[in-house]
């Protein structure tokens, strides 16, 4: 029996006007009008047998219009008779429900092959019909090989809310919500479901160390080496990552070392690139890598000695050449002072030791393959049964270098995927927590931000071709660069209080679903509006609680202030601050 078998008495009203995506109903019975609610689902009869259009009530209006006097010259007998009641309901069409589509019963599709006819009847979807409809959608999504379950629909808590996981990652996604609304829970829920897959492959950029609580053989933790790790040593096998300077391409090197405001910046950039190429050639000649010698470029990830580059720059900066009247200053004499000073300053900065002074083993040609295998290899390729979800801790990376470091790591992932053949490519997702910190809307000319924008914008635009998916996670969508956010086709939006953030989400939504944005400030903690290619039904859902919760709880101020006892963490905090390390002995 069809889910939408109705009697005439159950009708809400009839279609009075139709456009491309909206329908206006005329409701005669005021009691029926009072029972209707905004954001509830309705079914409209189609002229085709076995089909119903599914819509969402967007607006309910009751008004009175003055009737024109009859041409008989007589006045109205009563004042009430001079007015006519007009009750209308505006409905947004979101798809078509088929009693049977090909060989499948109860199929919902987000498409409109036609629109309702004038006078077509409209019926409520509630009670048992609502449960059956939501369960049909859940089963329809759940039949896919790797569906993603976020929780339950707010309309019916017995129906699980599934997403098309393939479309969610391949077409990029955004998870946004004000602080304390459940954003970290939604991320943890994603991570634990990814980790359960037999050959999972994802990176979670953890900027504050809040996901260190997630554990298990399916999840592996890495950390960018801080001052403590640099003293103690550390390798990829031990979960310590380095990002050596020789991984940086030409654009990154120029942005990192060359001051573009310097009048000699073009010459400095040219000379720096020449010195780097010479240093790479010297390294390849020393290890007798003849094949690489014939084809490497400045962007090739080949180790080299930065000391040799500095020696060459100092030599050029003080070079004297023979002239007609004796020796004279060379072409670059005194013009490289600022470049040399910047190089020396960054090389001696202990905060940047993971990049400028990595351990000796990082300078071996084999190190990159080992690091790439650890970061990009799926679960089946990990050693010692380690998981395919890698949580990378950036908590000790200096804030001014964070955009460059995160961007460079993301670019490493993209480059490996780009240079991998189709048959050997294993798709990977990048989950970018606190994305507004390194992908801001306005970089104000800051070089490190520009580098991050360049890398992530390319991934957003081209990642799908090479199996790189993006999930942008932020509490301030209005502060994220629009060129990156605009490439996201799926949105999980929790409560947003700021009007600027609400406007951003409103612009994401199709015109027909613009009314959904009105929900944003009223969503409860743990509730989300889900819209996009991966969502079969644009709807409000209640997120399921993750099995392992991240360390992102809101501090209960009044409760803590009311407790008796000492909170003596200041000594340890001062020590950690001085040592620039959160590592506990």
C-alpha cells in the first residue's frame, strides 16, 4: 500500500498558484489552517499515478480583503459581509516521491520532472505516514555501500539521518557552528565512522590538541615537532613530524625568505632560486642520483644544505670583481643583506626547528617516501596495525607560521596524489579544524596567509580529480576565504548567532531553500541543518553522540568557582610556557 493514500477529508487545501520551485495553496477551512505549521512536510498530488510532490511549508498567511460593492446600489447588510477571508500557504518543493521507481518501491528523488497542477490537493505528512516516509528515506540512503550516519531526523527520531558519503567527500563539505553548539562532536562522529572502514584514509588537522582523546588502532596520532621533541629526537615512526625547508617550492621559499617591499626583491628572488638549484644539484651529485640530476627543478622535493645556500649568498653579497681601474663591487654587492638576515633569523629560531633544523635522517632522499606513506597510506598500508585516520597536532606551531605550515602539509598531500597514477591512487580526506585561523577572508597581504590560500584553493578546485576531499570546519564561516568555501557542496550547519555568519549560510542555500536560514539562531545544541548534494532530504537533524568525545567541553565557571579545593596549575603552566612545550613529564 502506498505511504500517501489519503481521503478527501484529509486535504489541507488546493494549489492556487505555481512557479518553478514554489506553490501557493488556498485553504478554505480556518481550522485546517490553524493546524498547519511552518517547516512541516506536505505531499501534493501529481497528475501522474503513483507520484507525489514533497514540499516544506514556508509561510502561512491569513488576511481579509474588502469586497467591492454590488452594482445594485444597495449597501452591505452587515459589516462582516463586506470582507472576504483569504488563507494562503506557501510551500517549497524539494522533490518527488514515487510509489515505485523502476524496481524499487517508495523512492524519493531530489528532482522535479513537472510541477503540481492548479487545484491539485495537498495533504499533511505526519504521524505514521511521517515515520514511514522518513524510514523509507533512511533505508534508501542506507542501502549504499558506505553511508554516513550523523544522527536522527528532528521530524522523526526513529528515522536515522544518512548522507551519501561519496558525494560528501568528493564534492567537499563544511561544518560550521558557534562555539559550544556541537561542532567538535560532529567532527568526532565523522572521524569514528571513517576509522571503521577497512581501508580508511583521512587527515584531521587538530590545532588545539582537543582530539588527542580519540584512541584505538583505527586512529593514529602525529605531532609537529616542538622544542622538546627537537631536543629528544623523534621520527615518523614515533609519531613526530618534521616539515623540512627543502619541501617548499619556489613560491613558498620567496614568501618565506624574501621581503617583497625591498627594492632589490626581484634580484634576491632570482639569486635565491639559483643558489637552491645549485645546492640540490650538489646533493644529487654527491649521492650519484643520475636520473634525478637530468630532470629536477626548483620545485622538486630534493634535500639540500641550507648552509651552502647561505655561503653562496654571503659570497655574492660581498663579491669584488676586476674592473678597468682595479677591483670594483660585484653586481649583488650589499643588495642581499635583508635576505641573508631573514634566512639566518629563521634558521636560528627554535620555534621553527621542525622546519629549519630537522634531524639528519630527514635530509635523506628516502625520508619523503616514508613520511608520505605514513600520512597518505590507508589502513592496509600502515605498519603495526595503526589506523587510517591520522590526527595531526599543530598546537605548538607558532601562530604566525601556522597558515604556511598547514598549507604546505596540505600541498604535500595534493602533490603526492597528483603525481600518483590512477590505478595506484588512494583517496584521502582533509578535515580542517578551525579553518578561519589559516584561511581567513582577508589576509591583509600577509605572506603566510597567501601561501595557505594558494594551496587550499587549488585543492578545493582540483582535489576531486585526484581523490582529495576537503571538510572545512569553523565557528566563523564569514571569516573564511570565499574562494575556498564556495567550492563546498555540502553543509552541516549548527546554531549560528552572528548575523554575518547567518548571511553566509543564506547565500549557500538555493533560492528555494532560503527560508531554512531562519532556523539557524534557534537550533538547539547538537542540532544541525543539513543541505547539499550528499543529503537526500534537506532537513534538520539531531546529531548522535560520538563514542569518544573530544576534549572540547565548555568550562562550567560557576560550578568550578563553587568548589572547595586548590587549582595549582600555574607553576606547570609557567614552566611549559618557558619551554614552549605542552608535553608532560
